[in-house]
C-alpha cells in the first residue's frame, strides 16, 4: 500500500518518457535521437507540483507565525529543484540529451556549454536532496526536543544533518575538482589533467547509497517516537504512515544509485546520464512532497472537518452543530513548532510517568520559539 504512490510515479515517468520519446523519434530530425523533450515533460510537472506543495507549507507556517528551520531548508530544497530543472532545460535545448557525436556536430562551443550544464545540474541535485533531508530531520528534532529521547536526537544530528551535509558538499566539490583546471572538465581546448573517471562514479555511488540509507532512517525513526505514545493503535499507525512516506524517497534513491556508475562514461556522457537525471528529478520531488505532508496536516484536518460540518448541515438542516473544523486528535499539532512551557524536574517526572503523549498535549500557544538542538 505504501508503495502505491511510488508505483504511480514510476508509471508516470515511464509513460511520459515513452510518449515524448515517440514524438521525438517521429519528428523531422529522426536521424538525431534526442530525449530532451522527454526529460522536460517529466521534470516540469513534478517541479511545479513540488513548489506548490512547499509554497502551501510556507503560507500555513507564516500565517500561524510558526516559521521554523525546517521550513527554511525546504525553501532551499525547492530552490535547488528549480535550479536543477532550469539548468537541465537549457541543457536539453542545446542538445544535451542527444548522443555525444551528434552534439559535436553543433560545434566545440556548444559541446563545452552542454558538458558544463551536465555537471552543474548534478550539483543542484546533490545539494537539493541533502537539504531536503535536513529539513525532515529538523522537523523531527523539533518534536524530539519536547521529549527526553536521546539516541534519536544524536542520530539525527550526526547522520542526517552533519554527515549528510559533509557528503553532499564533498561530492559537489569533487564534481568540479576532478580536473585541473576545472574548466578542462567541459572544455578540452584549455588543456589539463583529470583523475580517473571511475573515482567520481564510485564516490557518486557511495553518495547515492548513503542517501538511500539516510532516507530510510528518516522513515523509521518517527515510529520509535510515536509508538511510545499512549494513543490508540490506529492513531499510532496514522502518525507512522505520515512520517514514514520518506521510505518512498529511499526507494527512489536506491533506483537512482544503480545508474550512477554511468558517471564514469565519458565517451557518450550526455546519453548515459539520462536515467540519472530522471530519477534525481523523482527523488527531489519526493523529498519535498513527502517531507511537507506532515506540515500540511493542519489544513488537511481543517478541510476534513469543514466537509464533515457541511455534510452534517445538509443531512440535518434543522439542527445546529458545534463541530469545529479541527478535530481533537491533536496528533500532529506539534507541527506548529510552538514552545513547551518549562516545568520543574519533578513536574517533568510526573508527566513522563503518566503518559508519553504529553508531547502533544503540553504544547502551548504562548511564546513561540523554534529550536533544533
């Protein structure tokens, strides 16, 4: 059941790619295979939907005066997604999704620009995926800070924030540092030397594997928090599913990782990296949307309550109802990032002894202060 969205996304990518590739191969330039339109047709619908989702998240947070670090990082991730899609659109327009020998026919200047955009877009993808992960980790840290959970906090800081940042930054640096001077990477006219391309492919595969692991952990760790609550089993399942959607990002990352060996392909680099671009697009989309869904829960609850209220009024026109749009199951009210009132150590001990789900109930609407640490 949890794999259904990913299956639908994969089917969309496959069908969209096949349809647009068919259109390309049946166009006037049938002698020059070009998958540029196929990539653009996949990329921009996902980019638009991700940006709308992130924008709705920010709107909700700003209106509630609950803008937090996780929101900032999600904005950065969405910005990287736009940079990724924009650079690849220009890349495709200059023939970047054709075979290498076909691009060479357009001239050396065109080839140099295409190769530069190929590598530049990869940096947007690397950083966007990492920052999206940091956003999810920041949201979980804001929740954990309302508890006395230790190992989860240490893990999130050390692996999904610090280590993820170091891996992404080092991979981005290596992308342009693999040749000296860096310009020799995309313009062979300047002269220079490069490391073995297999080094970049190996480190890229390591980065992809790490991201797959980190995304999976971001789907599992919430369960270690919510299953300690005294809520009903159904409520625990709902919470676990909402935050566990990151497993879709992990699966997508795993699919992408198998194609990263093509980073060592320099004989037909532009054609070989197509699958990487497709799956990084899907990964960026999923990390933004799945990372934003928990923050959209208040508006989803409001809509559910509003429809319920409207339904009650239509079915019982003579009765009035006091149903409020927001139901009292405050399972995700902590997403507002509001500060817990300070308690003495004795009061904290009493609360912990009574119920772990004071995590939610102790959230006050006074003195907003967002922290992650």
